[in-house]
C-alpha cells in the first residue's frame, strides 16, 4: 500500500541535512508552509540555502530561521519588506546588512522557470527576462531574431516544503485560490517534496481532473491539526 | 500658468485608453488606481503575477483572505469568469506575450524606452526585483505612469537612465502629470499636453529631445 502520510512534523523534516537546498512555497503570506518551517527550526539543520519568493514574511517561520543563523543563502525575487509600514523581512535585512547571509536576486518568472526546468529534466535555457540589466551580468547571452536572451540554469531542491488545501495518501494535491502559486513547480523540482495540507481525504475522493499536483511529485504529506497552527 | 494632473487624473486618462477585452497587469502606485476608472461598458481583465486572471477590487467588508491577494499583497476578489494559474503559467502569460498591456511606475524612462523601476542603485538598498523584469519583456504593450519630474524638479524622461535598468527598449508610452509621450522609432513623440503648457516648457522639463505631434490633445 502506498501511504505517504506522516503523523507529525518532527518526523516529516527529520532527514533534512546541513547544507540542504530547500524550496519553500508561498507568495507573501499566502500558502506559506509555516508549520514545516517551524519544525525545521526545531530540527536544527544549518548552512541551508532557501528558495522562496520573499525573504521572510513576518516574525514567524523563515525570519526565525534566518535570525537563528541557520540560512547561508537566500534565493528569492523580492527580499525587501513588501510593506513599509509593517516591515516583514526584518531578520533578513539585518543578516544581509551584517554580511551574515548571501542573496541571489532572481526575477520571479525566471525563478519559477528554473525550477520547472529542474523538475522537467531540462538543462539550461534562454529567457529574455533581465537581458541588458544588472541581473544578467556575467551570464551567457545570445541574440535570436533581434531579441536578447540570457542563459539560466535549472534550480533544484533537496527538499520542497509546500502548502496545499486538500490531499490524499498518494500525495495528490489541490490548492485554495491563489494559494497555488509556487506549490506545483516546487513540488516537481525537489528530490523530497513535503506537503502540508488542511485535510487529508480518503483516496479517490478528490476529483482526478481537479487535482493540480499529482502525487507522483510528492513524497510526504501531513495534515495540519488546528492546534498545530502557528 | 499650466495645471498638473493629479494621480487620479493620470489613472483616469490611462483607463480611458484601454480597449475592451484587454488582459492587463497593473503595477504598484498610480497603476493600481486605474482599476477604479475602467469604463463600465468594457470588459478589461486584470492579471496579477501570483496567478489570478480576472481580479476584482478588494472587499473592505470581507475578512482578509490570504489566498486572494495581488502582487502588492493587498486583498482582491474573484469575479465571474476568473481563473487561477500557478506561478509558471502566470509568468508564461507575461513572457509569452499573452498580456496585452502592463502599466507600471518608473524612476526613469530613456528616449529609447529603457525602463528603470526596480532598484534605486543605493548601496544600502536590498536588491528586490519581483516580477518587473518578466513583465516588461513579455507584455505586448508597456505603459508607464509617473510624475514628469522628481519632487526636486529633475526630469525623469532622460537620454540614458542612470538608475539600474529593468529592461531595454521596453516602454511604448509614458503618461505623466504634464503630457502623454509615445516612444517611437523616430524618438519621443508628444501626443497630449496639459492646458496652458507650451511645448518649450515641456521640453525644458525633459532631459531628452521631444517631438510634437501635429494634432495634439489637451488634457
């Protein structure tokens, strides 16, 4: 029997090793797998490379991991606080200005596509995004039909932490509204994808044509109990 | 003495120029205001980078739903006909030329249509590009809304941008508080100016040579 269900968060993240690259889903505060990130904080792995659209989203979760000095490098599109009135990437800003963390700033679509390439078995690819800008410096470029392109490389994760709405024991997933964001692409781009969901349904209950991420991309699935909500 | 358009006036002016059936991505600032002024007799479909196609205005009565936000992380609603895409598809919509129009703010625009709007270049600034570079290379039309000069009176339309670029030769049209300027192969073409402003005065506030369309509109 194929059962990817994991009973507790501690077990879900137990094998994350020092130096791992972890893809963490979410856009702003939408679909952030906070419980998995908090479990990683407890677990203790260090020297991590984290791929996330943002560099923290309020004081809980990723910001705690950064403040604890556990993140060596952030790969993200928007590392600044998106809300000037309520800064939400404070820990990152302090670590960055203090020279304690590396940043690779990647255009958002390039970041998504680099993960899609990794998950789809593709090698480097050319994209017009960032051509002629500072973010293309040092990268191979070419001009095709008058359009400039920049060579970008696949972005693979050792682990992906994602949040979905419903799932089943095979790891099939559906997402709620725009909470879908990076979930599907991160799920395919990591060796070990761990999905936290609001509810694990009996196998066969999710409509096959409504499933957005096939369980083939998911290794572990865990239900967030209400009292576990961070 | 000439008048200046307010931010709302600029947004209203752009809204009036968006054709029925266009798929549009609106940036932060003045562009966000455009959604308020879209004419009722047109269906303009708003796209947001986090995957909503067919986005409605935020509902202040409703509790905050984190899965219904726009690129600025502000609350939005779904409208009849809206759909949800994941990030790869959402950015394929941009890069693949499926977005008809994007309207963005800018620090500077050059005579060749180079856009600088993502980084001040200040040594202390944390680089954060978001989706800006994907959007400008891919959208079929790129409009910029901005004040014609900085608060200190320094022109924002320049010969060459000194802020870091978001994209090269990407801007098609600029709507400022003083004028509408098209970026053409022959250079910067002024198609509209506010009442009471002379072409010479506009040129003096612009750091790149302007040309005047024969029949211009007065704003």
